[in-house]
């Protein structure tokens, strides 16, 4: 929560603010997120306009997650920018697109939804430990990045082939 009282509701007045806040829970997506409680550095500019307060800023934080292919832990950093108009809550703001409007709560401004949206949008859908992570061996689950020459010779044990044949023969669905 940020206090905007100093701006005095005078359009044109502005204030810059740097602060570090602990990350809220669930900041990010399941496979990649800002660990709860880790520091988020905010660099903000608050500017009073006619309808409310315009917030422009950036946030940087650490990320932790797992590679979508090989499940190795990933440590990364994120740096996002955002801008949002927070409308004074005592104004009769009757716009058709009311839903997307952020409101001030008195003089207080809740930055968390804005931060959350910016972070989630900036995250890769499938985080990878390396751009060309080869993933896991489909046969044994070994990490292929650690053992690139890794192969399985399917013919080495003919019993598997027979077993598959047997399953197909006895499967009533086929
Ligand atoms: Zn990986
Ligand atoms: Zn393998």
C-alpha cells in the first residue's frame, strides 16, 4: 500500500519513490515465481492527474523455479515495467468499462495486483534452464544435458519386444 496524500490531489504534482518490499505469496506462475518474502525493488513515480493518480514504475526481483523440460532448479531475475491510473474512489466514475479500473482506497493505493499482472505477463510460459535444454531421457529419466551421448539400445533386450507383442495380442481393445 502506498500513501498518496502528499500529492494533495493537485494535478501535475508528482513524487518519486524507491522502496523494497517483501514479495507477496504466489507472485508468478507455478513453475517460476518470486519466492515469497524475497525483496522486490520498486522504483515508482506517482503523478496526480485530474481523475486520480498515475503510477509509472519498475520492479526487479529474484526468480526461482524449475526447468519445464528437465526439472532442474532455475535461478533468474526479472525486471518489469508498469503503468496504471488509479482513480479517486470518491469520484462518481461511471464509465462503461468500469471493470478494468483501479481505484484508490482513500489516499491509499494497492500496488499488488498491478505488480502481479506485470510479473506474470513477463514470465516465459515454459521456463528452461538453457534455451536448448534437451530435457529428460524418455526411457530412463536421466538429464540429457549431463549425459549428451546417452542412448538406449532398444534391441539389447529382446524380451521387451516380446512382452509388447504379447500385450498387444491380449488387449481386447485392439
Ligand atoms: Zn532443463
Ligand atoms: Zn536414458
